[in-house]
C-alpha cells in the first residue's frame, strides 16, 4: 500500500474513532418529514434533573436515575401525539446517600408506598418552528395534578451510532412540591421544584 494511502487510512481510523468524521447537525426540525409511529426513550441518553432553593444560599440539584418514556408521534398532527413517562421514585439521587434514604422514607416520598411517579400528556401546543408546550397530569406521592413543560425540539434523524431513527428534545418546567403533599420545611427549603429534561427517543 502506498505511503499516502496508509496515512489516509490511519487518519480515518484515528479521527473517525474520535468522532471527528461523524456529521453533526444533520437532524431536521421539519416535523412533517419525520416518521410517524411509536418511539421509546433511549435511557443512555436521557436526564431528568431538578433544582430546589436551599435557604436562599444555593440550589440543591438532584436527578432521577431510573425512568422510562414512550412517545406516540404523529407528524401530520403533532398536537395529537401522546407522551407517557414513568419514574422510579426510589432512584432519587443527590450524591448524598444518607439524605436520599431519608427522602425515600415515609416522611417524604414514601417510595415503598408510592414507588412510581407518572406523567401522561393531555395536550400539546406548537408555539414555534422547534418549540411547544406539553401539558399533562403528573401523579406523585398519591396526588395527581397538571404540569406544563416548555419543550424545544432538537430535531430528528438517523442515529449514526445505533442506526435507529431518533427524535431529540429538551424541556423545562416547575412544580410546587406542596401540591403533592411534600411541602415540609417550605419556604426555607424552596417549595418550587424546577425541572430540566433532556431526552432522545428511538423509533421502535
């Protein structure tokens, strides 16, 4: 093999392995061109974060480590799409094991009695070319209440690493923990819980 060809081969292997040759920005936000059907959350590329004011000094930042979601997507009528999210409440994670044990207990989340939180969409409103709101019912700690999320659509396209057609989203919203019977220590510990979600859905 000529020297130049060997150099090119090595470059392809090195830079391809580092991701430099994987195209970025090939997704489309043209909703009408996206495949219809059932999509499921890719748990390896999804995050649910929440932030709570701590005595006015800082924000406590936590996450849930185990959750699942399905999306029934209709590109012809995206407002008719359906989203269902389930969260394993016991997977709450602040990086503070003793604190997390307290939160799982009967004085707080009571994860043994209420092991799952569930969000089911009830309405979707398109607000821009790549933005919208998703309203739904959140059931947590035995209480069901409406929640609205502001959503940004990052686009859809073939996942070049898995081959699956993928839709990407980011979402933000907030809830009052007192609504769900979890208002202890408010307002010293903030009542408002700010939610931040990042998620990829693969077509099934």
